[in-house]
C-alpha cells in the first residue's frame, strides 16, 4: 500500500494533523505540502488536508482536490468550529465535492483547531456584521485554541488507518 499525505496550513493545525496521519500509516508513504506535488499516479490512497475557508477548503486545497483524477482520496481538515457541527459537515462535504468524477472520496475527518488571529482580534466592520462576536462564538474560539491536541492526533491516526483498511 502506497499512501500520500498532502496538507495546506495557515496556522500549523492542518500540518500537525497531516503528520499524525502520516505517522499512523503503514507501508510505503510520502508527505508533502500541497502545490508541490502534482503527479498523483501510483498511490493507492491520497490524503488531502485543508484549513476551513468559506464553508469549504482553502484555495490551495481546492486546486489540489480538483486536480486528482482517478484516485482514492481521504479528505481531512481543521476548523475553529466544533467537529460535530453543521458547519464542519459543510466544510467536509464541500471539499469532497471538488474531486473530479473519476475520483472516489473514501472518507472524511475534521478536528477543531486554533483560529487565525484575524478572527479573534481586530476585525473589519463587515466581518463584525457577518460574524458578530457573541459569547457563544468567543467560547468556541477559546476552546479552539486548545486544538489540535494529542486526542485529535490519535483520532486522526485511527481514522487514517480505517481509510487504509477500507481499501
């Protein structure tokens, strides 16, 4: 089994989860930053990681996902939202939908992660209107600061092994 783990990261969250996935995988494997690897042939499974952006994957991950033809792909991400929230579901579903018709999404995984300081600190008037800083939002962002953690890494590794076993 030959696996490839790719990641795109803004704050280091997704990169850390990618490394946890990589470490958990058996067999021949490679890891790299998205945009630096363009030949996806020869891999039995490709793990593609993203940081959450506008209800989907970030732009680098979007380009990667849409360029994998004929592959079996496992999609993972990090977001400031809770992993079981509707928003987390949307991030994963929208990211997986970017895969070409000749590729197969074998599974998805998301964990909470630190949020870029823009979303917590000084924000534009428009951002305040779209996403006001409510007590609930502040509590979620404060919780996100604790992630990803060792439990998240363990879950990511277990998920990755499950994806390999699925094949």
